C-alpha cells in the first residue's frame, strides 16, 4: 500500500512542526509539503496534488474555506481535513459544504488525527470523531439542520450553500467597516450588486444585519483584522 501524501496548511510554524513530528511517526503517511497562507496553499496543492490536506480555517490572504473550495474545484479527489480551534456545529456545516471531508478540533489526540487521515483517504467522512459514509453524513446534516432551522424547506437548504468567492470578498470588506457604496467602488461593481450580495450573505449566514455578519465572520476565523493572528 502506498503512503498517504499529505500537505499541512497552517500559519503557525510551531504547530506545523508539531503536526509533522506526529505524522512522521506513522509509516503510512508522508508529509510532502507545508503552506503558511491561503494563496500559497492553493499553489502548492496544484503543484503537489496531495492525497490529504490538513487545513486551518483562519489563514492569511484567504481563509481555509475559500482555499478548500478553490482546490476542490480543480482537484476534486484531494481530501481536506479542517483542523481548527473553532469547534461548533455551524462551523462544521460551513466546512463540509466548502468540500471538506472531516472537521477536527486542534486539540485532537495524535492517534485520532492519524486515524482520521487514514479514514478520509479511504473515502469516509469524519465529524465529531465519528466515521461516516457520504449517505450517513448527509443524514447527519439533515438531522442537525432540522433541529436548528426547522423542517428542510428551500430556505434551510440554502443554509448549506457556501458563500461564493465574491460574497466572501464582500464580507471581508464589511468586517472592515466599509459601506455598500465604498465596497462597490472598491470592487468596480454597482451599488445594487453589492446590496444583492449582502442579501444573499445574510440569508446564508442566517443573521439579521451586516454587523451580525461581520461578527459571525470574525468570531469563526474567516476574516482577520489587520495585525491579528489566531
């Protein structure tokens, strides 16, 4: 059986080294590369085409959700494991709908992480330390969404639709306090287009206004304020 080729994406050097030290103890896994920010992660993934990627959500340049969507669009067979400190049910949904196969807290044990890598590489999903098939994870999502937003209407299905790259870009400007007019000028699009995107963002995040949307993004590590680190 060939080794699982793995890419580590995290901006903290000590954490990356810790992961490498753990994974180097298992002969079934070989770390083929590392990346410290989102844009570099996309480039390295395209170059190396790893089997599995350990992906942090809170990254410089573009966040891990965006990176995952970009990579999966070009390399659908690459498996992504979200490894993050933001351990909550809604964040799991966002990770899965971006294309991740597993969602693990950063305090996961080395043994559990290695097993997750092996399971994901074998085609399974892993959420909450439970290994599931695609059908099982879809049932799990349906059950969780049903509890959170009621019966599965078209509105709750929209809850599972990821933010588009443009919506994520606009959301980042919102967290910086920019108005719709300022965002429109910055992006070279119409004021109405920005308003339409904001309506979609609020609906997908299930929040009432732009302030709540900004808090949502910042609290989950999707966007960084300048000069901050996770």
